[in-house]
C-alpha cells in the first residue's frame, strides 16, 4: 500500500478534535485529547517538526496565561499561595491591579483555560503535520485554485523571512554591530523584507513561465456572474451564521438562509470551474478509510457533547472550591474512538532505504 | 526556431538600453552559450526569449521576438510554457510544490494535460535526468546539483522544444556541475532540443557549445562560433589561454583536444624541471593566526565538523575545497565565532572567537559571506562604507577594487563583481589578520576574478592569513599556497596546492589535466617557465 489518506480527512479529524476541546475545560478530557493527537502524529511519523512547534506554542500559551493571572487579575478568594508586591493604581482603574495576593484557586482556574487554548493549538499542529496545508490546497476545486496559490505563496514567504532574518543577523555580527536591541531589529528589518520580496518575485516568474494562470475561453460577462454569485452566496451564509448563533434574532434568517447561501456559493464554484484549464496529477481519492477517519473524529466531538447531556457539569471542572475533575464515560469512549486512525491508516512510504541508495549512486558518480 | 528581429529593450527607469538592435536567428537543435560581463544584459536576453521580458519586468521592447513562429508580444510567458522552458538562477526559489514528483507535474497541471499523459511524462523525465530514486524526496533536502536537475525536469515535462537556463552550474561543485551538463548534452543529442544558456564558468561549458552569443555592455549581441569567440575574448578559460600561449591551431576548447596538441609543450616543460611560482608566496609564512584542535561542531543532531585539526599561518592562502555540505562554510562560521564548538579547541590570535563581542571579532577576523549583499544595510554605497567608523580607508580600498563605481548607487543595484568589491572593502578596512571568503567567485566574470586574485596575493604578501572556501579549482590553483579538502566534516587532504589538486581528478585545474603528470597548474606558471627557459 503506498496511498496516503486524503488531506481533507486529516484536517476534518483534527478540527473535530479541536471542536471537542472547545466544549470542555475538564483537564482530564483535554489531556486525553492531547494524548490522542500526539499518539496518532507519532504513529504516522510525518513532518514531526510542525507538531513540535505547535506543542511548544501551546506550552507558551499556558505559561503566559498563568503569568498574567498571577500578575494582573483580581484573584478568586481562597488559599493564598504567595503575596507579590502590589502597585497601587488610581481609583479610575478599579478592577485592574498589578501584583498582590495569588491564590491557588485562581491559578488552577487559569490553567484550565490555558490548557483548553493549548489543546486547540496542538490539534491544529496535528493537522499541519499529518497533511501539509499545501497538500490540502491541492484538493481545492479548480475555481478556488488561484486563491489557494495566493495562500501557498504567502505561507512560503514566512519561512523565507525567517531564513533571511537569520542571515541578516549573522551579517550584522560580521560587521561588528549589535544583533539585539530595537535599533538592531529595525536596521535588519528592511534587508530582510527586500530579500523576502525578491524571492517571492522570483517564484512568481517561475510560476508564470510554467503556465500558471492560463485561462480557457470564458466570456467576461460569465466571469462577472460567477464572482457575484459567489459573493452573494457567502454573504448569505455569513448572515445565516449570525442568525443561528445570536439569540434573539428572527428564526427565519437561520437555517433556510444558510442552505440557500451555501447552495449559491457551491453553484458559483462549480460554474467557475468550467473556465479552468488545470488538471490534477494523481488526485487524492476519497474512500471508505477517509469516511472512517472523519467518523472517529466525530465520535470524539459527540462523546464530549453527549457527556454534557448525560452528566451536566462534568465538562467544566470547578476551581472554587478546587475539586477533582470528573471523568464522564461518553466523553472518554468518544475520545478513545478517535484513536482509530492510528491503527487504520496506511503508513507513508518507507523512504530511508531509497535515500541511502540514492546517495550511494550519487557518490559513485 | 528563435528569431530576434531588430530588438531593442530598455528598463522602465534606465537611461540607456539594455539590448540594442539584436538581430539573430537560433536554429533548431543547437546548444547556444550566452557570455558577457556581469550586468551586461545576459539575463535580460534570456528572459526575452520566453516573454518574461517585457511582460513580467516592464520596460519597452521594440522589434520582434518569436519562438516557433509565436510572437512574444501577443504571448505572455504562460502561453509559451509549452514551447520554451525557462530555468532561473536559483532553482530553490522557483519551486512551487514540496516534492520532486509534484514539482515535475506542476507545469503539466497548469497546462491541463491528461492524467495518463502526466504519469507517463513524469516517469520519462525521472529516468532521463536520473532522478527516479529521489521521486518522493522533499525538494529542500536535495543537493544543489539535484535541485538544478529537478528544476530542468520541471520545465521539460511540458514538452518544450527550447530550454533557456540562467547560469545553471555557477553555484555547483565540480562533480554536480558535471551531472547537470551531462543531462543537458543528453537533451541536445538525444532529443534534439535547443538549449540557450548563460554561464560565467566558461571552462566548464564552452566545449559543449555549438555557438556563442556575446552580449556587450553597450547591449549589442555578437553571434559567432566558439573558437572565433574565444580567439577574440580578452580573458578566456585556462585551456584557451594555454592554447593561445602555445600557439596551437585550431584553438582547442576542451581539455581533450588540448591534450592531443600538448606533447611538444610537455617535453619543453619537463626539461625545465620544477615549475616557478609567480606571484605566489610559498614557504614564506609567519606565526600561526588560527588554530583548531579536534574541532567538533554540531547543528542539533547533525555533526558538521567531526574533529578537525588545522593551523593557518600569517601570509598563507588556504583553499578549502570539498562537496557542498562537506563542512566548509561551517568551518568559516566557527572561525568568525558565529557557531560555538561542541568539543575541541579553536583559537584565533589566542582568543576563542565565539566568546568575543562582535565589535572585537571584526578586528580579528573578516568574513565575506557567500552572498556579499547580506553585509549591506545602508541606502547608498557611501553610507555603507562610512557605517563602520573607518570610512576613509574603506573608500580608498574600494577606489582600487572598483574604480568606476558610483558611490551614490544603492548597494542592491550593483553587479555581482561590484558587490564583492564593496564587501571586501568593508571587511578589509578593519585590517583583520585573518580574512575568510566563502565562494567568492560565484557569478564573477574573468576580469573581476583576475582583480580578486591580485588583491588576495597582495594581502597575503602583507602578512594576512587567508582562507577561501571554494569550488573554483582554477582560483585555488591561482592563489592558494595550501589546499585542504573536507569530506563529511573531516579533513581528507591537506598539503601544498600543487600536490593536492593534481592528486585528485575532480579538483585538478585544466592546465594540470592537460599537462598531466607534470605538476604545472596555471597558465601564468607556464608563461613564466617558458620565459625563463628561453633566456
């Protein structure tokens, strides 16, 4: 088996896990979600670097949340752990404070919130490392292709900036300039931007030379019709979301508008696709395995939502007073089901051997 | 195939035309070499073939350029993609996708090929360019020679009859350059493609060319046979210089042709005994300036230098050679304190470079990076020179290195040779006892290279220790007193240049290859030898 799963399935799975995480601040459930994401990523051994980056970002978010809680917000009453020196503020700024007492309760409460945010980020990281966003963009319908390229180029701009940045910092050291401090940053920003821009222009030239943006014969009127239909459809969807989510708005602009709007948008995308010459090399196919991956992600979401119905309160662990978090069984079962992709999905092609032989042949030449 | 009819081209803000009344015809199946000084307009000429000039760059083009009868005026590059394949200077910055196979398919996807055709062409191209074992590899992990071949393959799959390449071998080490050139000659011989390429490294490519187009700084393009162009050229590759010196007729362009004509010369030189060393400072070295003992440098879990022992003395010029990724740049970066050793000791003038503040290090070690423009941070050359506090000295140096340079111009608008001159002036103004250069001849034409050689010799005579990381064997043969070959982070050869470079076929300069087994390395040596022999 050499086929890998459709990137859309991976992204849907990870986003469903993230949705589950938005519904709960229970640290046990969040921990389970993290464990599932990490286990599946580790089993696939794809681009682990992206995952590592998001993992660190998640930890940073958690740490920042705790730090801000300790320094700036009014504490929950309870067990005082430490009293920081406090800065008196004028009465106009009532509600704000700097320093003062730090209670165990407020730290625990902040850590639950921080953990939830970190879990969201790490689920995104899992999506990134399971299927690169570029691969996902390849699966976009033809009419949206150019939008996808804009995103791809924008994403390649960021790592280039990082590279250019480190080069310029090295160069500043070679010139005997300080590499830190605000002035150092400002002085190196311009060359970095210039470098990044130059390589993006180079990329655009290469893409143009290779036929990017060739169009079939489409009349201007039809093109205009397509794009306005797309715009109207999307506006309708946005209004419908508002109607559905905001309480107190008339029910009419909810579901019907959502269905109508998405119908128009889909039609516009299909219509626009006719003018596109592009074809796809080895398109990712969608089969039973992909449905199963999505179903397992959905199990996690439904499990957590279901737990809220079966045992109300189990999803949000109280910090005042501090209690042991509950472990509602529907949520645990659902999250456990999300592990299925680790068993089912095909591993990526073994590459190590090929690399070795490739280098041997290169060396022999 | 490709027709230029009275073509003139001027960039939007430029005062003078870059191309002037270019009128020529390139027939089917030829390998055409475009030469000229840096900044003369070679890239502009190449980009005019597929319409990037003027559709992408702007500017005014008069006259008519057509490829297979398609006028570039009415066909932007994307409409010509199935006729002309264009490969830019830096392959990595032109890659759109992540892996080799996807990159090869990209052009065909844009042009709307059938899925079955795409599969077949990708397989054919993988085989043709020897890439089949790399098909799943991420593009960023490939070596630069492999990247260049993928870049060529990625335009080939669309089935063009013309391939346009801008300096395809400049950044490559000698074996990787051989790989790319072998692939290109195969395309010309087996598939009958027309290949148009610009290249400074004439010693590598002139022997394969069917014709040479010389772009002058005034914008004229002169069409001629390679032999005629080489006879005319002021500075030429060593094989041609040697042929002119020895008066060989017809002028040989390849090492093989020269070798067949070289028998009488070899007899004469063999009688002279040991070759003279004109302009080279051999055996006359001072104190040790830089010293490494069992030096180990790591990037995360990759060992870049694995136990290096090296002494560099004042007045020495050391050429650091080896494959891309062998650890050359790492060694230079450690010497200037950008990297800290994981083990072992490293000292410059008795001090550990990575512990020094950047203001101290510049007075001890000067490094000209691979991309000299990285050093620049000001809006004009003059500001640049004055930025470090010894502006007057830097200006005097630059006046020697590049006398006609306009000090008001923006550093990024300079040609490759001028950038190197400014970077050298900046670094040398601090008068460091150790000078490091990373790949200094990349993109330099022969006159600029000759000037660099003179400056380096002068500083070595003045007692500066110089280390040059380079793929350019001719440069090493010209200036280096000592050559160190690195492989996988270890030193595999260290000795006098004439012994090291003649011992290895990959690193032998052309003159040494022609005169093998005599230990003569450069045309200058032969010239000096013949003069003293005649006396």
